[in-house]
C-alpha cells in the first residue's frame, strides 16, 4: 500500500497538478437542455423543488435532470467536468460514469470512484475524452461517487445512428422524446436512514408527492398522425417503475443500445439503469391522456395515482393545455400485454459466447448474494465490497499482476483475455429484485428472471438485468475482449454502497498498455488525498 501511494505522488510530481479554477455557479434557467459531444458539465449545489419540496441538490449545469448529451455515431466525446461543489452537508467530491459505453481501451475514463479513478475535488476539472466506437442508442450518465447521484447528478446520453435500420418505423426522434424516470428524496443522501425510501416519482424532472402542493407535472407533446420514438431512461436510484400511456400501445425497438425485433406491448417494467426505445403512434382522438410511471415498492405510501402522483400528461396538439379531466386513480386501465424479457430478441443475430449448455463457458462464476444482518452489508460469495484507498486501475498500473494482488481482497475476480464468461446470480436477496449492471460490456441474458429455461439462440443483449426473486437463477454470458477493471454491481445505489459489488479484472497484462491520454488522471489521487486529509 505504501508503495502504491508513493507511486501516486511520484507520478503527480512528473505530470503536474490538476487545474484549479475560481468557483462558478450555473443558473438552471440558462442551462442548455442538450449539449455534446464536446461539452462542459459544471457540477454545482443548488436549491430546487421539482416536486414542490425545497432541498439542496447536486446537479450538472444546475438542472435536474442534467442536460441531454447527444452525439452522432463514432463521434469523439470530450466532456469537461468541473467540480464546483460547496455545500458541506453533501459530498464535495465527484466522478462521472457514462453508463452503457464500453470504454474499449479507455477504462481510465469509465468513472467509478476507486475502481478506475479517484474523485474530483472542489475547484478541480477533469476532461473525460473517449470514443464510443460503433455504439448507438440510449444511454445515460451519473455520478459514481458514494450515493451522490441520488442527490440529482444524473442525465440522459443519446448516440444517434444516421443509418438506423428501424428508422422507417417512426417520424420523430429528438430531445423532446427522451423520457426520464427518477425517484426523488426529501433528505440528503448523506443523511439517509438505514433503509432509504423515496418521496416522489419525477417524470422528466417533474412530479408530486402525497400531501404535497399541486405543482406542474410533465407534459409529453405529440401531433396526431405522427409516430414517435420515445427513449425511456430509468435514472432511478432505487425503485423500478411500470410505465404505460393510457389508450396507447408501444413497440419496443431498442434495448440499451441494441436494436431488437419490434415487440408490441402496453406496459414496461423498467429497473434502475435500464433503457428502452419505444415507438408510439399518436393515432387516438385529440385529447390529453395519462402517462403513468408506477413505482414498484412496498416501503412508501406513494404507490398508486391519488393526488396525481406518479403521472404525467400525454398531450395532443389541439387539446387543452391541462391534465386530463379524469381522476388517474379511478378506472386505471388494465395492461394486457406487459413486456416480458424473454420475448425480446436482437434484430441482428448475435452468437452467444461459449457452448450452448448451462456452465458451457470458458469461465463460469456463481455470485451468491446475501444481506449480512450483522454488518448490514451485502456479501457476494461471503465478501462485501469496500472501496480501496487506491483505485484498482492504479494498482494495476503500479505493478499488480494478478487478481490476488489487488485490493479489496475477496472482491476482485481475474478474467483472461478472449474467454467466454458465464455469470449466474441467484435471486432472493433481501431488498430485491436487484438490477445488476456490468461496466465495460453488455451481455446475453440466457436465463431471465421468472423463467427456468435457457436461450442460447437469440436472447436479449443488455447491460442491466433484474436477478429476480427466490428460485430465480439469472444467467448471463459475455466475452473478454476489453482489458480493464470492470465494476459489476447492483444499480440500486444504496445497495452498491452497502457492498453489493465486485470487480472483474480483465486481461491484467494488457491493461498497462492503455494510452492514458489525459495526464491529469494521475493527479486525481494526490489531490484527493490532500483534500480528505485537510492539507489542500
């Protein structure tokens, strides 16, 4: 450990210090709704009340959600993240993860604190520069430092495909057709109780809470006769939502960056971190219709639709600029065609890595998750994840050669290059169903929650999957073609920070060949160490 820390300070001496600039504030009214791929994200504290309850939040460019970052296929992203946080009741450090982007040979800008970098500190800048080569579709970005994204640092990221093979199915796809679903809390993440419970559902940053004021709710505007590609993004910290639009069906055409065979549904259960593109035909009489995002939770009295909670308005041009006249809690439509994960199949056939039998991969790992009630931490195969003081990537660059040499002990799994990997994750851990996310890759879901059969032919490919309930044994496959330390964790953020994570250290010998193009990366840890030790 002393050698690693000495290495950090030695490199800092060679490359110089991270830039420190005067504090700036950003007014949300002037914050751009859409930026990128060359962009500036100024991370600030600001008082907001998206559901009518005032609180201080941590925001990108002063807005919730943060600005949509949008780019064309194969564009180079260059996002200057500036930490201008000042409120000491909240976390002052930050780091940003670009959820769903593989960061092929660029793991140093993947973002998770203490896995691939140290956090930024106040008045520090860091340039995240990368190319998501070949990737298109619906993604998002969020803080990956402690529970900070629950305080508001989250937003959508879209990569447009100029040759989208399903473009013939829709007429409109723009920033106005991005729909974010979020949970919102009336307390700070740093002051959360042992079992956090959200207070309201926000659709595109607007919503109400039980007993709260009748503040504005989200309007999604359409013109009769047009077909819309809605990009549904769960930026949730905890709950899943059942999403539906009264009197309308949806055709799923994309799942987390992968085009899928069109699938007609009338409702979607979407878990934290998941994304779908759906085509909706505005073919109903000109009117206003309820758009619903029902949270699936047993911990709050905020389920249902009383007082117009958990709803937005699907508004046709020509209809009154007002919510529907019907009570959303009365005569709630019954959805007869819910999305079932096993009905999703890639548009382009993509072979599943390994042999087509359970346990038929080169590397087969079972991850058994339990809640340790003694420590109130989640154990994976007997060990909770506790962030190391030196990021895993920096440990590798400092000379660690095997998983057994890497910290934290028991949470690092070594993977060789060019191998098929099968992960099995039994369901049933307290607080589930748990949605798990893999950095650096997407994966084939060969066995889904709620299903006992296997599909090695054409299963859905995604990067977040629910592991289901007791009796489930969700099974995924991927191929090791991306050197780096890749986080695998529950995307209920409270659970990640209670130990529900491991790191896959993939192809360690080749990690050191990465070209770290931003020398300031090496300064992050020395500056962070000085900050937390009160010497900066």
